[in-house]
C-alpha cells in the first residue's frame, strides 16, 4: 500500500466521497466567447480588459448567489470554480498581490463565492492550472516575466496557493489542478500542510505519481461508450495520446463531462483526435434529450467504485444557467427531488451485491450502494427491458426486499440465481430518465 493511503481515504471520506454530485464552473473574461489559446488574433477574449469585464459582470455577491443556487436546485453538494485559467488570459478572479499575475480583478469574486458556499453548506473547490501554457498566444503575453518559465511558474503558483489560504482559510474545500508539472510535485503535500482537510484533485492523473494527490479525474475517454451516456464504459484501454494514460483508478475518481465546451460561448474544439471521445459524444445530447444528463450521471456514479460526477457548465456572466440547458436542469431537479437518497453518500456498484451494466432484453442498470448500510442497494434502470421483466445478476447474495424508490411501494420479485422483478410499468424511465428500486440484500 502506498504511503499516506489511509490519510487519503480519511480525507476524501470526510465530505468529497459522500457528496458524489457537483458542478464545474468556468467563469471569467472568456465568458460569452473567446479563448486565449485558440491561436487566432481576434477575438482573443470576450472581455479585453479587467475594467471592461468588471463593468459588465455583476457584483461578486450576486454571482455567488446564482452559482450556488444552481448547485442547490438540483441536489448537488459542491462546485469547482476557476480562480485563474490559461484560456482566460491568466486573469485571477480576486485581487491577488502575487507578482507575475498581471491581470487580476479588483472585486473579490473568489471570496464572495467561498462565503456563500460556507453560508449554504456547499463546498467550494478552487481550480488553477498545474503548469504553464498559452501565456504567449496572440494578445499576450498574458503573464509577467517571473511566471514565464517552469521554475518561475512553480514558485508563483505556490505563492498563489499560500495567499489563498491566508485570505480564506478553511472555507476552501479543496484545490483542482489542471495537470501537474514535475516541478510542482510537492504542491499537494504543501496544500495539505496548509489545509489538512482540503482535498486535492489532479486532472487526468490516474497513477498518483505525486505524493498526497487525493482524487484523479476523467476528462477524456479512450473510445465511444455504449450506451452513449455510459462514460465509464468508454475507458477500457490506455489513452495513448495523453502519456499512455490508463483508465482511472476505481476509488476516488471524478468524472467531468461538459455540456457547453466548458464555458459559455466557447469555440468548438478543433482537435480531431479528441472530438469523438472527449466532448462531442456528450455535447448536443444534453439539449436534444434533457434526460441524457441524468443517465450519464447515474452511469458515472453507478458503474465503477467511489466516483464523483461534476457537470462542466459554463454559466452566463451573471452566474445563471444558459437558457438552452434549462430543460435538462428542470429534469434533474424533478429526478433528484425523489431519487437523491440513492446517490448521496453511496458508492458505485462494482463488486456489490448486484452486477451493474447490461441485463436482459436490452435493459441497462447502474447500481449504487449505501455507504452507511452496504445491504441497501439502488438499482437504476436507464433502459427498460423490452419484455417488461428485469433480471439482474446478484453475485450470489440473497435479496430480502425490493421497493420502488419513488412511490415506496413494494415490488414483486423472485430470485433464482438472478434477481427477477416485474414492476407494473416502466414509465419512470421515459419520464425521469430512470426507474429506481431500493433493493435490500441479506
């Protein structure tokens, strides 16, 4: 066992693993369109300067309320927010004093969001790039000379983390690093020394090379999944175009799809090798089918082990949801109103009493298991069987009872090796995105 493994388990289990469902917000000078890394001379960013941006953006408290309200509306538990992003002209979203970050807001958007999260019980994770990039693209240079080398950036980012902790303390739930330069391998440990309970996530870092990295993420898939919303099913071989990255470890992984290319108005991805797997397989489906999001989340939470799911949603400048995604938001709100029990404080169904995945006659069923009582399983039927009878393998465990989670009514079942249930109807699959059953195992 790796050194620090128990500490990692304890740290992640405090709130991150039970939370399960969050949002990933990209917000800043690129909101509304633009991208400092797209290689084109104009427009580089939607807002050309901090002054122009702050004149258009709402007060920090208004933004914070709107971002947190979206999280709470659909029963999510946490959010990640871009403190500084390389595609955003390296603009810092609070009045930093760290040399080299030459674009920083005069308003404290980070502080307002952390305060609103603390007030409402929503955990806030802070995003920052784990290495240099795009600082010299058209429109730049975007950072001062002190940050233009790997060594300089490592020192600058470390100083930024220390400044954030000094300003906001334990209101920070964790740090999300987009990659990790080798010169920053000791940064996660430093983060834990500063904030012992903060979780540290590193994007696409699936082998935990760096000490005290708590959580890996899944941004890219190795191939198209089946069904299309089953993102864990698209991780079956090494992703050779990202350093031979292997599929994520099954414990403490966060799946991070995006419904609008990460931020509102973002240009479409042009990397041909990414298009089939990373973004285009999901983008568009959220608008065509408001229930796609629900089914995707259920697969990410139910097909492997201790995974989280954080939807990448680029909000409008005032922090509200773009109108084209309102139908999927309303669908998730309706689903979580009765199904939240089956997701919060659970783990995925891999190696549980019920075998997740394809069942009989075209049925597909992710599974979640209560962390507090592992006898309690939740069977999420995202594709109903064509025959009306569902058969699920039980890993040789006896079933004590089955109930419809939404209605609370018992469901007749038999067990002859597999669990066989025959509900009166499968209407919840079409209405809510899934029919959910509470299955109590012996």
